[in-house]
C-alpha cells in the first residue's frame, strides 16, 4: 500500500519543489515559510543593531537564515544550493528557422541534454526594469525542443543522441516569422508590467510535469530539481524545528550558482556567508573563536548505485535509495568531508535514529563537487558533505526515495541541535 504522503511530509516537499522553478522562486518560497515560522527578514544594506533571534537575509537567488542566541559553542551550519542545471534564455532570444518562431537558449550547468527533448516546458525567472525587480513564471506548455525523427537519424539507437548545444536545443514556441521583442513583451505581461518596461531578465526553462510519488508501492519521488531542492527543503525544516535553547547558533545558507562553480556575488565562494556570520557574531574578534568551534554540513544529492550500470560505481561503497543520508568522501577534496565533521554527522544520525551510508567516487572517473569545498575554505570550518541518494542526477526529471528526504531532515535537525 502506498504511504500516506501527508503523514510522512513528502507532500510538503512536493509542494516546495513545484513552487520553486528557479533559484529566485526558491528564495521567495523559503522566505515565505520562514516568515510563517516567525523569522524576521533583514536587509544587507541596513545596520543590524541586534542579530539575536530568528532572522534571515536574501541576496539574489541566495539566502542565509539563522536562530541565534549565543556563539558560546560556535555555529552549526547547513548549506545547500538553490540552482539546478537547465536551459536559460539569452539576452536577445527571438529567433527562428523553417517557418518556426524560436527562442535562443544557453546551457546552464552539467545538463543531461537529451532529457530536455520533447518535454512540455514553461519559462520562469526574474525581470528588471529601471526601478524594480519582479518574479514571473509561465506554467503553460509554451516551449518544446523537438527531437529529430528516427527516420532522419537511423543510427541514433546505436550511436546515441548527438546534440550540439548551439544548433539542436533551440525550442520552438510558435509559427511564423521571427518577431524581435516578442519574448520581452510576453515576460512583461507575465510579470504584470507594461510593454517596454522590461530592461533585462534572468529567465530559464522548467519542465511542467508535476512532482509525484511513484513506484508500485509509492517508494519513489519523481520530480524536477531534486538536486538540490530536497536539501534546501530538508535544511529549512531542520532550521525551523531547531530548539531555541542550543548553545550553538543554527544557520542555514542556500547558495545560487553551485552548478557553474559558485564564483559569483551570491555563490558559495562569495562574501555572503562570511560577512553574515561576522554580523551575527557582532565583531571579527568574536567571529574567529566561534568559527573554530563550528561544524558544517554541505547538503547535496548523492549518487545511488544504478541497477543498469553497477560497473560505474565502486563495488565496496554501494548506495541504496531509502538507505539513509549518504556521507561523501573524496581524497582530492571535491567533497569537503573530514573525519571530525563526519563523526559529528554520524552521531547526529544515530541520535535521530537514522541510518547512514558512505559514497566514494570511482578512482578512474572525474568526481563532481558541491558548495562544501568553497564554503569550508572561506570560513575555515570543519565540514561534512552529505545528501540524499538519487538516480537521474542532472536530468530534467530526477528520482529519489520518499523516506530519504524525511530522514535527512531529521538528521540535519539533530545536527543543528547538537552543541558538542
């Protein structure tokens, strides 16, 4: 029998993912949930005379939130990222060929390109005028990247789909001649602006298929952006549920631009987290000893062992869906895990009654990375990389188990509660 999604919390996760097609919508959704939980927003441009209590601050597609009473035992930090690989609209997108109206796109991050073919696609993001920024989203199937028919590519099943990002990913959205300025008019209307007001945008495509519990017995979650909205949701739940009386301050940091290297004004390599932590601590002299007593979890998706490609995984480190949070290790520090933070997270899992697993990438393959190495280097805090096991990572549609996100939130909650 399928699980009761409301009792397990998976329905809340589904609603969170479907409300968050872009990093900007993630921040808006997290902000709304924090406000509902009694957190107060702050503005980076303002003086912060008092940082105690439950607060948060936003910078673009990134956010830092905290529950601060004392820095006596340092910070307990959970970090994740708000962005996912996708296709993004170019500055001058209106184009077309062979009688079709099309939009120019760029590939963002390590996209599994074939997963974006033949899907019903919407578009969302933010637009700017000369005086304001607004979010918009179009949840209608206005776009599609049509695949070439097999009759015109007879070897596709033998050689695989060969896609040139410049030529083969341009979506169609209508018939007729190219119409310069058409996209700007459409997003202006979607954002509630007058035609001609839009100056620039950060816009991206999203798959319109709703997230869903799936599998014969409801074991799986099929959804877009599991990497890394599952971690954002689990970290948010952990922070909101964190007790008020811990000696360490609980911090949640959600960064944009992880999928392209984290080097941006709001990425994990930026000043965002270090400056916010300094302002929470009250001074640099108070910050440094607090950081020395701090621990961090870099929360990001992990590779489950693929049943059709078991040879792509280390046989001595199997990872199972719904087998518990996965701790990720890499000798080249593509993951930030060290023994001190690993032990702290293992202890948190045990106290939460949650199993854990270990992942190590094959030695003859290039390993991915997370916000962990950059964030830990920037603040000098012992860090563990951990996350939920999944398949189809970086596809337009990904999958994980329905129990793992719940268990991960419990483990992160215990980690924030532990002051040892």
